[in-house]
C-alpha cells in the first residue's frame, strides 16, 4: 500500500493557478472560441435567424457548400518528417506584393446587417494581419468611407456589372481615386441563386418588422438595439432597394455578359484585374487570355448554382493547364487554417475566406473578426510546421491527398 500524507501548502500552491478573470463579456466569450466552428455557434446565438441564415446558407439543397466542406474535411495530409526546419514563414506574394499570410478576406454583401461595425471592422483587422480585403458592390459601406476607415489596408473592390454599364464605370473610377489596389469582377451571377432559407424566412433588405422578426428580435435584443440606433442599413453603391436579394440581383445584373464585357472592364481599369467565379479549365484559360491578372476558382460559396464544382477539387487541373506562373486564387468551404494550407499545397496562389470572418463579426464585432483571423493564422502556422514546410513555397501537391468525390458516408 502507498504511504499517504497531507500535502503542504508549498506543494499545493504551484498547482493552484486560477484562470485570470476577464471582465469584458465580449472578450470572455471570444476567448472560449478555439475554432471557426466555435465562432459560428456564438454567431448563431447572437444573431436573428434570418440574418444568420442569410450568411450561413447556400443555394437550394446547399450541396455545393456541403461538398466543399466535406472535401476539406475528408482530405489526408502527408507530413514530411526530419525536415530540419525551425521557424515557419507564412508570407507569400499576392498580385506581386508581399502578404503576411496565404489568405485574404473576400468580399461579402450587406456586412453591417450581420453586425453593425460592418466592413470597416473587417478591413482594419485585414490591415493588422497584413492581408488584402475585398469590398463588395453590395456592401453597406461605400468606397470613400472604407478608404477613410482603413487607409493602410490593401483594398480590392469587387464589381458586379449591371445592365447599365455607367454605374460600373463610376464605381471603378471611385475605387481608383480612393487608392484601391485591385478590381475583382464577379462573373457567376447572370441571375440570383435560389436560397431556400432566405425564402422561407421572408428575408429582405432592410429586414422587415413582421410578427416573426419581432419575436426573433426579442431573443436577440443586442442585435436589434444596434440595428435601430446606428445609421440606417443601405446598399452603399446603390441608390435604394426594397425587396428580396434575388429580385434585386435579377433586376440589376447583366445576364448577357461575355468576354467582350471583360475587354471593356480591362480597358476601364488599369490596375490588377481579378475575375471571380471561374468553374472550368476552359473559362480560366480564356479569361487570362483576355487580360485578367488573376482568377478566383469559386462557386460563390455555394450560393448560386447548387451542385456546382468544388473549387479546391478543380484547382489541380487548372494549375496544370495554366502553368506555374498563373495567379489562381480559390474560395468556398474554408473553415480552418488547415484548409488554407491544403489549398496552397494543391496549387493555389492564395485563398479567400468569407463566412469564417463573418462568423467572428457576428460573434463579437471587430474583436470577433480579429479572433477569427488569429485562429486561422495559428492553424496555418501549426499545420505547416507539422507538415515539415518551412515556407509557403514548400507546400506541394504530395502533402495532400483528396478523397474520391462521393466517398464520404452519408451523415
């Protein structure tokens, strides 16, 4: 039998290390978030259902989004050991300019609706992290306001081409005047996708005060208080709109866009031009041949055509077809720094995240976005170190094995 004795205080004291008390409720809430999935759960609790579903949801059965996330979840990493590497360097080059991390913040619409601090909060975090930020045509902060709020951020402007080209020309001129580095032309919206969650929720901009939303508001008083006591929600690049998102997209966006329109955009914008929404090898090649500087393999986060290709699965074929020098970005389904690293290993030049930082924004405003960025950055560093990759350039296709499409069991 073991001998027993009462412990001495000097022996107990090193073991008793109480967790520091965090008085601020937002800081305390965010400190408990270890993953982007944790931030998503916080966001869902703190945001009205229709707003959360608009952010979280996708088109129709949401298969395009779920397949993208399953692809990242089911891949296998192949680490190299005894590589002799020490510190990890996460810097890379995006559009010819250094970036501190291999991901950036992609454009998202209606950001102040998700949380009142909106686009400026996201852009300021991007500046601190040393990564680009894309402002959407359907943003709730205009070009000049964002430039003033985040003057040091690498700012890209995401453009939709409308049936009337004149507003697009004005937006491009404003972006240039306010120091935006690049233009990102989105080309996968000839019509708006059918987002069933939004239809069922009666989602509209601005949110309508129905019996259902009033009841939901009672469960989320902080969101509604911020919504009602901050400047009215509006589309910063549109005069006004009163209706559903799908109705607006169908009324404004030009379904007749062709490569000729791409030539027109290229002639109107003399800075770096990114084309977002590419989903085939043939389109990727044609778009670069027509003067684009970069492409984004994207199915719009699964929000347009359901059952669309999974961008990260398309990536190796596009990289092989276009060669090592083409600038190929990728998005959709990215929920961790490990996902970012996998995409880079498979041939991406950089990765764009959207929902990941929006979950942080809804969970805690600018501090929540910062928490999301910190989580992703730490996961990138840790994954690279565990793979034996000292630099982003060390990441190679042999580090990643994609599971066959459809191999996952039904869940």
